[in-house]
């Protein structure tokens, strides 16, 4: 118990330290732009909303950049974005380009890799950048001194919740708390994994502030058609070694989320890792890999060699691949059998 308390105070301490630099940077800039990773999920959207509330409290109405085609995002995500639009301005990268000044601040949430946001290649245009995230850093992490990257938390929503508290920001519109709860539920698979004492504290605080649990359940309700597609991908997995299951699927059209869910699901079987590749709307193959933490298999390294991806021994992926399914399957086999090593 003592150890848990120490951990919790550690998070609060680093958040408190970050608060002063965050306040300073927000106050001294002309405009604040917020961005998350492309194809934003509940955690990303919830974090955008909360950090926007903090900017507003500091009297800097932020611009939230969401450059995705809204039709590609789920109904639930669109509903959340519409809610955020009641209070804040949501813009595209083109809008940003038209309105940028030489003293702008960028805050990235739920992301720290340069290639994962729609501003890739444009970071130098910002005078300052703040990163608020829960993913580990690597050589692709956006260059900035000012970052709050906490690995011992469930999600960026959890960090955002503690930031809201530090700034004493409260919202009459309880949707913002509901979004944070949804973000935490997503990244903990409904509190089944990846949760810390600070996570449970955040959950109980959010519920006491009016986060709507039945709404969160609605967000996670299974879409039947989509779930059938996930199960189809799972059905197609075959053992490629005694410990790795793969599925490369060229029929049907899948979303990144469905591919990730299939990789998660297949990991329930007797194996150390799963790799799922399936065709998406644009003709490319989305790839997700999951592992049980067995480092020697190195799914992150497999993703790196396959198409410049990465991750860790539990969770890895790579950018879409535009080749045919047989070629992809062969390449994965070659990598696993060490026929193909680092480029
Ligand atoms: Mn996240």
C-alpha cells in the first residue's frame, strides 16, 4: 500500500512540475494548437477535450486539429467531436497553414512520434511544442524539451484527468468526464489490464464528478457486423511457428481497429504472439501484432523490418503495406525465420 501511495504521489509530482512550464508556454504564445494521433480513439479525443478546457481557463481558446476524413471515423468518435465543437474550434491542417504565426504553441496528446500526427514535417513551424503522452519514446519522438510522458499510467486520459485537477478546472458539461472515462476504459480494456492505483483513483473521481457509465457502455457496445469481421480474421489465423499465429486476409474490407481487435483476440489461444494483416478500404494492408511479452520473439522488431513500424513486446504495428497478400505473408515468414533481417 505504501508503495502504491508513493507511485501516485510521483505522478502528481511530475504533473505538478509540468504544470508550470505548460502554463508559461500557453500564456506566452499567440495561438495554441492541439493535436492527437491520426485516426483518433477515445483516449485521444478525451485528452484533446480536457487540455482544451485547461487552455480556455488560461484564456487561450485553442484550435484543435483533426485532419482525418470524418467519414472514416466511427459514429461514437464523431459524436464526441461534435460535442467538443460546441465549445472549441476544430480545424484541418490546411486551416492551420492559413492561420499560423511565428509564435504558436503545439500541444500533442496521446502521441509522441512525429509520423503519427497530421503535422508530420511541420513541427519546426512551431515556436514551442509540449508533449502529453503515455507511450515510450524512441528516435521518432518529436523534438522538444517540454514533455510529460508518463509510462506508469493507463492512458493519456488518466494524465489529462490529473492535469484538470491540478488546474482546478471543472466542467459543467459532464461529457468531458464521460470521455475521459471512455479513454481509460479503452486503454485498460475496461479495467482488465494496464491499470494502476492512480487509474482506479481517477475512475472513481470521474464517476463522482458525473461521468456517465452507461454512456461509456454504449460506446463499447459491440457492433455486430464489425465483430463478425473481427472473428473472421481470427478464424483465418494459422500457426506459422509453434508460437506465432498469423493471418493475412485479402477478402473483405477491414478497419485498423478491427485488425487490432483480431490480433488481441487471437492472443487468447495457445501462442506467444499474433500478427494480423488485412485489406483496408484504400487497398493497403493494415498490420497489427500482439504478444504476451516474450521478448525473444520481438514483434516490434518484426514490425520494424516489415515496414518501418514498432511498438513493444505486447503491442506493435507498422504503416499500411501496399503489396499483395502472398508477398506479405512470405515476408513475415522470412523475417521470423531470419531470412530477412534489418534493412
Ligand atoms: Mn492512449
